[in-house]
C-alpha cells in the first residue's frame, strides 16, 4: 500500500466514523427534542376538562391540587384574590356548593413553549343554588396560565370574571 493510499484510507475511515457519530448525535438530539416538544392545543384544552372533572368530585382539595403552590386565583364568585392553597380551598368549598359544571363557549390557546401555555376565552357555568335548588347559567371570561412543573401541568394564574352585557 502506498503512502497516498494509506492517507486516502485514513481519511475515508475518519469521515465514515464522523458521519456515524454525527448520525447518532442527531438521532439522540432528535429524540430529546421529541421528549421536550411543545404540547398541542388539544392537550392544553384537555387541562380545562381535568379541572372541570375535579369540580364534579365536590372535593375542594382536588380542585385546589390542580393549582401550583404559588398560583394566583382571581375567581368569578368572590372579590378576594387567592394566593395560597388555604385560600383556594376556601373559595372552592363555597363555589362547589352550587354544583358548578363548566362549559367552554370560545377558547383561544397559545402554547408558549414546551412548559407553558395560556388558554383564554369565555365559558359558562351551570349552577344549582344549594338553598333554593334554582338552576342558572353564568357566562364568564377566563384566562388560565399553565406551567409544566416536575412533569405535571399546573395552573399558575387563573382569572375569571362575569361577562359584561353586550353594548
């Protein structure tokens, strides 16, 4: 084998090794990207469904568990801003007395990145007064800000206010 042939063989071997290494690296990076890919709008929309299902349990602790420990709740049926678990549980104890069932009317979801998203729009609450049994529907505007923390999606900011009458 001539010196020129040995150099050519060494270069081909080096290039082949580099190509295989780059291919493995690209495959690993691609797999990592898929593991931390942005959620779909449908996945974010399902977070509301989970929250609404928690309401159906009549357990204020289960509803409050859907919020991060440092979340802020500006609720529909209370003037108090809730910023801790005890405040949220207190709110939901009273709110759940009316057997609320949420129904989205309009929704706009913005997936910010793989760990955060915002769902804003209008929803209706179907309520039954605990004392009179009277049924009523309340329309409200809402904003849910979600963050994925330790692999779990949590509400970090929830604002809900009664929809004002149309002009």
